C-alpha cells in the first residue's frame, strides 16, 4: 500500500496538535516520497512550519471557515488537493463531516462517536482507558499497517525564534533560569496566583536564580496578578504577552526548569526535554495527557472527585477546588529546587 498525498487533520488544542506529531513522524518514515499536509486550528501553523517535508494549513473554525459557507469553501479546497490518505485523530462532528464529504479514497478515524463509522473507510478503537494519548493516536496507523517506531514528538524550532531566544539569554540572563507560566484555557486547571507568587519568592530568597514569567493571549491578567504579589517584581524577567508561539517554544527550550499548569505550552516544554513541574488538578495522569520523560514531574492531590472531566471546567463542581489548593507552594518549591540543582 502506497500513498502520494497524505492529509492529517488535528484542529483541536495546542497540546493535541503536539501529541499528534509522532503520527506524522511514523507516516513520513513509512512513505518518504509522499507529500504530507498537517491541518491545525488557526494560530498554530507557524509552530509546525519548520518541520522538514511538512506542509501546514490552518482552519479558522471560529472565523472565516465557520458556518455552512465557510466550511463549504474549506471542503472545496481539500477536495482539490488530491489527497489519497486522510487521517483524523479529532473526533468532532465537524471533522467527521469534512472526512465524509472529502472524496478521499482512504480515510481513517476512531470508531466512536457512532457517526464516525459513516465518515471513515477504516476505523479503530481509541482505547481511551488503556492507552496514553500518543499511543491512542498511533492506533490510527494500524489499518494501513504502518509500524510504530517513534513515540516522542519531534518539534522543530523556527531558526529566527531560536536566534532571538539566544540573543535574549546572552543579554539578560546569568546562570539557571526558571520559567513560570500561570495560564491555561480552563479555569479549574489554574493554580492560584498567590501560590505562584509564593514559589517565586521562595526561589528568589533561597536560590537566588532568575525567574522568567510567561503569558499568552488572554493570560496577561494572571501574569499581572503574580507580578503585583511577589516581593521583588524588579527581579522578574517579564515576557508576558511578548512572544508568539514559535518564540515561546524557543524560550522554553532554553529554560533550566518550567513550572506550569496542565496546558498546551507544557507539551512544548517536555517535548524539548526541558525539566517540567506540572500542576494537575481536575485532570489526572490517568487521562494520558501528562508530560513525559525522566525530567517531568506531575504534582497532584489524591481526591475521590478527580478527574472531574477531560478538560476540567469553569468552576469546581464540589465548590472547594481542593485539587489545586492542596498543592502547596512549599511542595512546588521543593520539587523545583531538586530539578534546578540537578541541571538540565
């Protein structure tokens, strides 16, 4: 079985797109002459464009590509590109409709939800309770008998972003640097700003190393809160709102350690083998979306209400939010201290 043009559809969140990279890597190894196109949500394209041999297309599913007309235009574009293999780890109804109407001869997706069985020519079980997310995605290779040889996401940094990060480090840093990123999409996944500030104060008081503060679009308020709470805001290297996605990835690559919530940027860090301390509250390691590798640690609290959902939620259903509040700043500091002393 051979293919000339392969489309991979993953228009979910940043973390999902990163965790799909091993699928692309194994496809590229199996079909080295095939042209591969990665479809991602708007804003993520520049992150993946440096990947050798990969074309990237964005879908603005909440903007110009939304609604029947927008979806129709996007579908027409897909139909004219001549794909002969289509793989979708995204199990939404819209993804199924695009697959079903694409006219692509070989289409692979999960066998649930039920409408997927009509949208794809081949389906396989996601095995959610048995596998981690990367391995769940790699199941989609089984219908075309592609061997799995790589399971670590290969992230390629944009050369200019790497250069800018190097210039910043040379000008502003001396010694180890801890990155702190308080943002995440879901409110219940957020560690309190007072806790982040407490850890930063402990780092400044006890270790004397530099702390770099990150915040993406919509996260600026969380960064400002922390900056207002720490005792020595003048010691913070504040990068909040100043980096695009390729730039963030390049900065995370250089960190000696990274403290973050369960979030998309967390995956940008551990894939580059930056030591990570991740704070998991409503979500758990058992869901399969945790940071991998010997330098990654998940801090969590054992509660019978966890996990309360795949993504968390806007508010704690029990009203106490203990899953995050019981992870103390002191616990975070002790874990970070060990990682920073161990070196990258």
